[in-house]
């Protein structure tokens, strides 16, 4: 375990990045951090509407990563967080078919916020619709900084080992595969 104390997990929206990050961190006894907490003002009454500027994100993440001996960071840092890439001892990339991801996102968001808030006329409807459209576009090369092609190119530049899971499985299976790779 000593060799892999700074693990980054990223991938397609709805593929299970945060779920895997939390489960792996818990299993290893590591801290867990999620990039959404750095990118967004997540304490807002209406979440995911206001983004922090890049320097603010970096400052907050720098503090957390420096103050923690061992951690799992879930969520993408491509572009704004490239300065942290040299700290990663292991990176895991998740990818699932678009239809599977979108169904997971829809189920998760209804569970989190309720169907009424997400439906037309609800206070989160426009944010939700924009997020679904962006999540669907992830698989196609486009002008977004974050899409499948750009993340795969980013992974090629890393000096640390990269594991890729391109199949649906219970999170426990992915955790076991990572632990096996780590020789634990």
C-alpha cells in the first residue's frame, strides 16, 4: 500500500467515479475528496450553479491533499488541475455506455432531489437538463475540455500506472481489482 497513497479516479459522468472513490478510500482507510467540492459551491441552496474560479479550486485542493497523507480523489481535474497530476501514484479511469450512464444519473438525481424539483417548472430543471445533455455529449469529441477523447489523451501523459475499467460491475469488484493491482 505504501507505493499507492495518492489515487485519482476519473471517467464518464454517471460511470461510478464518486461511488468507487468513496468505497476504495473507506476500504484503504484513506481520505476521500471529490472534485465537485472544489469546482462548485456545493453548499448553495440550488447546487451546481456557481463555479469557483480555478485559483480558488486549486488552493482548496492543495490544502486538502497536502494535509492528508493518503487519499483518493474522485472526479476529473483535466485542464484546471493538471498541476496535481505529478502527485498521483495510480489513476483509475471508468467508462460505461452512454445509455447506462444516463439511466444512472437520472436515478441518482431523482433520489437526491426528487422528481418534482427536476421536472419542468422545478427549481433544478434547467440545471438538470443541461447536465444530462453534457453527460450525453461526453462520449463525442467536442469543444468541451472534458470529454472521453480528451481524458484518454490526458491519461497517456501521466507518469503513474493507469487502470481502465470499461465494463459495468458492482463497485466491490472494481475495488478488489484495484487492490489486486496494488498487491494487497
